[in-house]
């Protein structure tokens, strides 16, 4: 058993490392092929438009200095090996758009906002959506259950940005109850206090509400479908004939079995924290990872694009790895034996 467990863990770790290596290499190359003018040429263009550099020798000196500062000296193969050497040291280089601020500093500054927003809404929508989906699935022939299903499914086709814009217009302009954007008012100094916490909650309410509504719809639909199949299983039918309490049947026979694939979905969803709020953060000007990635794309900030994307890749791969390692403990039908 121990030998099988060790082999299983080694295989999954190798898959994790290979996935991160291939994905990171792809992300390194893609931004360099997607734009005609790199960050060095853009910086030179801005300087020349302001009349700062007119002499060709001065421009060439500036170009070489920027290439060294940005880590873009040499050909793409040399840049690739330099990138991996620095990456293994935990150095993703400086941001081109916010030079000379390190990419890791920008990511770690934005990370708490994304975790607080999407992490909270993902867990809440998972709990609420699964519970409502389970209840509706067990009572799918009743009018109140069908009414709930119609209401929730009515919101599901809405894209994130459409629902976000509707909430923004209605609750920030027509009824100015909540702020229109940001994480806190300009000029406010972040601090650990109840007053600042209330300000943050008020600013995060609308983006969180848009994510929560659509998140509940997705988990609801998945759980309702699972439950509608499970209630037809022989062990559930037998439990009903054995006069077992309905609540116990729902909790131990139906919901417990239906939760297994939903747990997998939750782990993968938590791994996609960095990419899941891109549109919502842009609409509400929320200073999270998604908004940071958007700014990096607009400014052709290779290092920042790679940094955000690599964090997202590692998070998704790590979520998958954790599910692979823990799922045999959750589902007794799966073992560590190959």
C-alpha cells in the first residue's frame, strides 16, 4: 500500500511539474510573438514624442539601457534561459509599465483583493447553489421547486460583464447606494480597523453580488442534474421503502454522493481565482489580479503578463494535484493503486 501510494504521488508530482514547465514556456513565447513593437520600442516612442531624445546615438544608448533593465538583451533563446534562471530564484523581473517595481510585488499587492472577492463568492455560491440544487432536485415535480429553477436559470445566460453593468448602473447611478468602483475611496490609507473593513465590504458588494448570482446558477444546475439521477438509484429507492427518514435519505444517500464531483469542481474553481474575475474587476475598476492582467496587456508588459499567467497556471495545476491526491480519501471507489 505504501509503495503504491508513493508511486501515485510521484506520478502526480511529475505531471504537475511537466504541466507548469510547458505552460510557462508557452506563455514566455506568446507575448513576444503577439506584438510588432515591444516595450523597449514603446518606451523610446514615448520619450521621442516628448522631445526628450532626438540624437540617434542617444536613442541607441537608451535602447540598450532599456534592454538591460527590462531583461530583454540577447536573442529570444538567451532571454528564455535567463528567464528560467531568474524564475527558479523567485524573480520574475521588473514590470515594464510600473518600472522598476518587481512583478512579484505587484502580484502580491493585488492578490489579497482577488482572493477576498472571488474566494469568498466561490465558496458561498458553492454552498448555496449545491444546497438549493439538491433540494430542488429532490422535489422537482413541485411547483415551488419549478419556480426556483425558472428564476435561477433565468440569470444563467447572462455574461458576467452584462450583469455587472446592470448592477453598476442600477445601484451606483439610478439608486446611488454603492460605490461605482475601486476597493476604497481615493486618498484612504488601508489599515486594520473596523471602519476600513466596512468601506472595503461596501466597495466589494456589487462585484461580489454579480459573481455570486451567476456562481449559484452554475452550481445549482450541476447539483440538480446529479440529484435527479441519484434519486432513481436502487439504494435510494430501497431506503424509501425501508421508511428511513426523508432528511436522512437526502443528507446521507443523495447529497453525500452528489457532492463528490462538485468537490472536484470547487477545487478547480478555486485554482482559477486569477482568471475568473477579469471582466468583473475591469467593470468595477477593482484592484485585483484580473485588472492587473488587463493593464499589463494594454501596455505590452511582458513580465507582468507572464507573472500573472504563471500564477494562474500554478494555481490551477496545484488545485488539480490536490484533488488527485485527496480524492481517494473522499471517494472509496477510487484507490491509489494503478
